[in-house]
């Protein structure tokens, strides 16, 4: 179990109790605040509960799988419990919210035996951020998992913030599911999902005493990506497998089939809203990167991108060269050249651009269409990456051209063959020193730890939608004040923020102060900014200087204040500086007194210090610099409606 960890056995530190009569097992977090308890009902049904400070968070819920080796969800017995272990771990994941990460957890293994004598292993783990469990089932032959019976039951007074999961092969050119729906806010638990596919991970809940985020982590090609089912009677959510069609080939199974079934971790993050936002539990539980593979070449940072505002017509040689120069002027690391570059620019001219970009210390990223036959998209290069030999030949070719990375779009879904395709893509890209950004893709599950060259994933209704439809433009402020509490909690997110100019044919609802704050509020290993050179040139010098000196990785994150869908005030640390930013999606100005004590600032800052804040001017499209004072670790701010601010400490 978790062989990469340094393991220390300490019975005095770990609250693991085994009561033979009741078959009850409790794993408690290192700080003693969280506990997951598992037992059997009189009918041999494995169940669990989760408690926070002894208060129920997850009420009695079910465990188990139904497989070709029999039913492990009822009429089972606990046949073995492992020795007690405490694990500690440290790792580097440059694209995550903390590039360098360490944590401690308590864990135990439980073996269940079913009515025909077959065994399944359950692993339980508790950290100070949450609890998790997963299933391991091995056999000499491939075994199909017919259903997973895991549930998550909440008290019916609980509220939920959830992302509807789109049905397979729906939407534009049949590209769903792509995790690009609008969240539903503060709905009663048990609300039926609007589509048959159910609800996407992650899902956020508010109980009487705690915030809870449910998601999955450590997904491998031995399983499928899952979601929460459409129906959740009385607030009890169950696991749903992918729908038919979410696979690379139409004949592939959408359910898990393997001789080494390893489910993803079922992750339950519990605590204050700040504890949820600051959690890095998803990457903690992911498979570590292979030590034999060198990832020292991976470089995070910022990219220029013409397509976000200018769309298809911007994909040409001259505009691409302009955006390379723009990235260089802004001291950014990359320039993304988007769809149809192979037809509109061509490989020979792409090499010229890559060579020119190298003289400017800028790396070029190229867009690819992942798809074969699973959707009807026509953007190219299409299908060049599906088969292994062709993919490796293409990666070798563009590596030799001097290309730094790939953005791969339009994925089939969460079937097992699709998950294998993701893994193969990341692994082959790493061999040819290419960073990877997945679009039209599944949600992060810690893969940026397993493959540090994975610098971002979309899996969000991104900025491009605000350019397609005024309805999405109108919803952007609320949408963006939701993302830090759910989607961006679980991994790097390529929303493609920061637009100071106008959107053709649309009325942008976010102010410039709101947009500049997104440089801190939203996190991605490589952030693709949609701001274009002509608009950047119109901004005050202090704004351009700020955009030129942004950090290219983060060391820590703190949620200072906020509420999902209403407002966010967040701080991120890089080196010895904290970047503090806030956004407000409400109709009225927001007046706050911010407590900055969690940042542990130097005494010279905490007692009395004047800083300069960048915020909204007299209009939505103007900036102003304001002097602001920290006194006794407190900072007073006013955030305008649909506005924002940023300040460097």
C-alpha cells in the first residue's frame, strides 16, 4: 500500500480501534478532528460514516462493488485488518497550487470476503484535510466490475453546489461530456440532476457545521472515471459509471475490466470553507511520478493566446509571430497556436515560428484534436494522436521542430479506454519533453503529480463561452466566484482569464479590476491569458508592470474570505511575496475587514504599513491605484459590484 511513502508505525498516534463483536473500524486524522468509521450491518452490508469533531458529516452510507467475482456489497464478512500505519510524504508537482507539498496521514486496510470466498481490499485514509477510501480487487484473469455501490448520505437540511454532467455524445459535434456546464447553487440535497448522466465531481456541500467537498483522486486505467448519479433520494448520492459512447472505440466497455481493479480514491474533504479551498488532498492521493523519469525540464508560467478573443481568423503566421513578440514583451513563457495551424500555417512555417520564439525566450504550444470517430469535429490536426505509433511519431516530429507543448482537445469521456488514452498521452509527451494541457476533457484527479508535465486541464465552462453567447457573458461574474470553491480545488484549471478589452458582439459584465484579480484567484500550471496586445497597450503602465512580474508558480494558498457564487478573497504566495486579490459578483459594493493573520506577515507589515492596491476606477473599463493600510493584521477593502482588486504584500 502506498509503497512510495515513508511509513512509520505508531500505535500511540493513530486512533484505530477494532472491536471484534461489532466489526467496527475507525481511522482518525492526525489532529484527531476527523474520523471515518466502517462496520457491517447485521446482513453483512459494509457501511461507513464520517465525523468532524464527533459531529456526523456523512451519515451511514454504503460500501462495496458487484463484480464477476461476486457481490462485495452484501453478505460479506471482515476477514482481516492490516497493521496500523502512519504515512508521511513529500513531493514536487509544479502545476499544483503548491509546487512543493508534504503531508501526514493515518491509514488501515480491511479485507472483505464475500459469500463465494473471494476477497476485496478496502483502503482507508485520514488526513487533517479529509478522509478517503478505495477498492482493490485482483485476480489471475480480467474481471469486470458491474456496479459500484458506494454512497454518500447527507442530512436532508444540507445544501449543495453542483455541476450537472452532460450526457454522452450531446452538444456541439457530439463532444460531451466535457465538464463545461453551469453550476447550480445552494440547492437542496436530493435535487435530481437535469441530465441522465448525473452530477460531475467535484461536488460541494454545506452541512450544519462543516463544508464538504466530494471528488475522486488517483484514477488509473484500471478503472473508469465516475460521477454522482442523477437520483439521490433523501440526500443519498451514489456512484455512476460512464455512459455508452465515452470510449475510444465504440466496442470498448464503459465499465472497468482488469485483472488488477484499483478504484479511484473516494475523497471527502471536510472542514471550514478555507480548509476545502486550500486542500491538496487530490494530488496527495495520486500515484507518484516515476523516479526514473526526469521532469526537471517542466516549466510552468504564462502563455499568450490569440484565439480566445480573435478566434479562428487569428490562426495564421503573422498573428502568431505578433503574439510571440507580445509574450516576450510581457516576460511570459509561452505562446499557444490554436486549431488548424497545420492547414493555415504548416509544419515548415511552424518551425520558423518556433525558431523565432526561441530567440525571444518563448516556447510554442500547439493545439491538437484528440478525437478519432467519437465526435464529428473537423478542426485539425485530428486523429494524429490516437494510435501509439502515430502519436509518438508526431511528438518526435514537433519536438524536433522545437515545440514546447501540446493542447489536446475534444476527449471522448470517462470510459476505461479513454483513461488509458490520457495516460498514454501524458507518458509519451513526457518522453519527448512536451508539456500537456487537456481541453474538452475530464476533471483533474491528481494526474499533475503522476505526470508533472500535465500543466493544466480545462474541465470548466471557460472564457470562450462568454464570447459565444451573451447568456454566458452575463453569468461570468457568478460563475467565476464559484470556481475557487469547487473545480479549482481539485487541480490546475485552464479557464483562460484576464480580458481588459471588449468582446466582439457581447457586453462584458466583469470589470477590469475583476479581471486582473483572476491572475491570483484562478490557478493553473500554465495560465493562458486572453488579453490581446492592442488592449494591453491601452492599460496604465502599473498594470502592464504587474502583468509582467506575476509569479510563474505558487508556494501556498489561503482563502481569506468569501462565499460560493458571491465573492472570493484569496492570497497566493510565491517566494517571499503574498498576492492578495478579491472579486465580487453581487449587485452591491462589498465592504470587508480582512483578517490577514493566516499569512504570518512580518511584524513591519502587520502593525502599520501602506500598500498600493490596483482596483476599479470610475468605470468598469478603468483602473486606479489606491493606497491602503494594514493595521494589526487587518485590511479594509471595498469591492465594487462585478469588480475586484489585487495587492502585492
